[in-house]
């Protein structure tokens, strides 16, 4: 199991990788340092690859024999994902979440990791390189913000439940299939407001900290959602796939809605998704 002390070590590792490989490249990417992977919305930079190598090496030192499932390693070899389901201890790593922002010089990106034990998410981290703090969650032990030196700064708690017309939500509609995409985008005015950061790391931090009510995603790559899902859950929130089933580390699709509680989840789902 990941203890609070081990969680602090991982947070320090993410911070060190960010300070060594990510921040020095921010707004200083050399020509050719940004490349498209599966398409124009799916980018990788030299910072992603270098930071992932640092994090993977550090996790291997801290947890000998662990499986590391990195976003960039999976882009090169998709079979790496198959090791996640039944590993004794696996770490999922997104070295730069919000790569499009990072590549464009927009100061909204994060460094994420989650620990998975035999298919269960047991710890999550979202490090903000520019703010120099980390959102951390341990299963059953809550979620909090730690500063760059590892000191506990504040507990995280989701917003109080609210009617749909008073909810602010991060709605990622880009990857929704039609006709669902058209239905959801047409219904966004039913909410009080929406945000779109192009960065799940900061959207999860926003919601887990009670500064927005909900999130909606369609594509469920584990490095994008496992850390934030656990942080949101440990901050008191309720999350489920579009059909109401539990979200699991092996899920790649089926959508995800995060809300303050189950009643809010059901109201939001009905307002945005129901025919």
C-alpha cells in the first residue's frame, strides 16, 4: 500500500522531473521539439518524453519491480497498457497533461500519476509545475494540497450540490460521437457556465477543490483520468460512466461524469445526455 510518506516521495519526484525537464523548456521549445501523434489534437514534445523517463526511473528506484504505464511509452507500444489490469503495483504517468497548452506557451498544464494495485486505484497525484504544489489522494484517506516542500496546505472538498442551472462544469465535448455531441453542445446553456482548459489535470483540481461542480469526458485514457478521478472521489465527489457503471482503470470509453454527489450526477446526466 502507498503510505503518506511514500506519497510525498512520489510528489517530490514529479516536482523534480518538472523542474529539470518541463519548466526549462516552457516557451523555449526548439524547432522540431513538438510533434503530432495520432492527429493534430494529440501532441508530444521533448519535455513530455524527457520527464517521463525521469519519472519512470524514479518510480523504479522507489518501488522495485513496479509496472510503469507512461502515456508516451504507450504511444510507442500500445501493448504496455495491457499490463495495467492485473499488476501487483502499477503506476500510470502523464508527464505533461495539457501538452497543447504547454506547446503554445499557455501556462495551464500539469504532471500526473496514479498508483494501481491489482486493478484498484490507490493513490493519485496532480502536480502543478508553475504553482509548485501537488494535489494528492490516498484511497480511504482523503485528498489534499501539498506545497513544494511536501507540507500539507489544505484539504480538498468538492462543491456543495446545486441545481443544474447553477452548476459550473468542465465539459469536454470534442471526442463525443454524434448524435451525442450535438445534443450535449446544444444543451450547455442549461448550465450556469462551462470551462474548457484543454487540461484534465487542472479541471480535476478545480472540481476537487470546490471551484466548479462537475466534469464530463468521453475518452478515458487512464493517464488522463485515474489521478483526478481518485482525488475527486476522496474529496467527497461521485463519479460514474454515462451508463451509471463504476469507472475502472481498464476502461477506455463509455464516458465519465464527475459531480458533487449521486443526485447531482443523475440530474446532470439527464440534462445533458438523455434523449
